[in-house]
C-alpha cells in the first residue's frame, strides 16, 4: 500500500523523504529563468530526488587521438573532453489524480523546454559553495509502469546532457583596470613608453581546476589595446582603426566586448569587430588554474580608459 506523507501519496517501495542537514541541495533553472527545487523534503513537497544520481562527481570522458611512432607505442596528438551525461531520478506525486497530473505536466514542460535553450542544474554543498552546469534534457522522462503509477504518483530517471562537461561557480570573478579617474591610479608604477601606457599589471587567480577564457569589456578612449598573459607567454592586440578606418580611434565612453568561448568581438552599436584583433600574431588566451600574471598596455588612452575581465571558474566535478 502507498505511504501517506501529509497529503501526498508516496509510491510503494519509495522511502518517505527525510530532511537531513548535512547533504547537498540541488535546483533546476529552466530556460525561462524559473527555479525548481529538486531536493526539497519539507512536508507537502510534490517532487523530490531519489537515490541514484550519477554524473556529479564523475570525470568527463575524453577522446584521445594519437599517431603510431616508429619505436612502438603512440604519440598523443590531442585530448578532447566530451559531453557530460547526468542521470537524475525523481519521484512526483499528488493528493488527487488532478494534482498529480498538474505536477507531472509542469515538470515535463520545464525539462522538455531545453530544445531551444539549455537550462542550468545547480548543486549546493553544506559548506555554502555551489557549482552549476548548463544542460539539456536527453531522455528518460517516461512513466515507471509500476503498480498504481500514473494515478497519484510516478518515478522517472531522466538523462541530462551537458554540451560542456565543466561545472562552474555560480558567481563570476571580475577584475577591472582603470586610469586615475576610476579612483585608483594604476599608472603610477608604469611610466609611459612612447605613446603607450601600461594600464595595469596584476595577478589574476583562477581558483578553478580547468583553464577558462574570460569575457573582456574595453572602454575608450584607446587607439590600441594589448593584453598579455605573462604566465603563458600569449598576447592579443586589438586596434580599433582596423574597423573604424585609418586614424579613427575608440572614442571616450565607447565599449568593445570580447568573448573568449565561443569567440565573438562586438564593437559600438553591436557591430561585429572580429577584424580588429590581430589574429595572425596573437590569440585570445585562457587563464590557467592558479595565478596568472597579466599586463594591459594601451595607446591613445585617457582617464576613462578601462579594461575589465569576467570569468566563471571551471571544475571537473560538482
């Protein structure tokens, strides 16, 4: 016989949910931005997560390409992390068949709506930290077929596919370097060299376990911007006149945004600015795990010139 928990019918064979403080919490944020608690075990809960979740602590699978070498064995040419699969078993129930049907349809819609845009799965630990991953529903949302299921309760074991296998922090790391008008003068220790100034030299710490590509915002005035990761030896340079025309610079207050993954460069008025990057002699570099020594050098700058970088640290597990 079913167990009654408050007004909710618990399916046969499924333990009544018990609230324990020292366990992770999880929630789902659908493409519309609605948050759905997945581990709420308070009285009156209409759905909760069952034992058997998989894919949180697992390392992502990798595809390795290699070339045989004359003396035996292979030379590893490339290692490509693959998508992550997460198995999430749930039970949902209602005091009446109508209530059960409302819950069933609502949950199916929130996970099924990821065909156009992914949702976000968030796992929070008892120590207050939380990590998230973007994913889409793949399969598994189907009735269990058990005795009495489909009337007031049912269980599912759905699979979520994460195109990028990395978990990230839920809040970004943001760094900003600005001239004296910004309140902190980053130019004092870095005198002008010809027409250029070093806007700032800093150590950026990536607390994640995987490299990550920042999103950049550059605010004018500027005639050329160079960002160097001294830790990796990589540099990228952006020259506004490549897009605006010879002798025309980024004006005071105009902004350029650069996304590193995937690569997009957007100038004033949301215009495409990919040609402004000197791709032949540089690349948008990543931040390695740990400390990265960064230098920003700007030509044609002013007191309002600023560069900011934003990134979400990435991890191999939740």
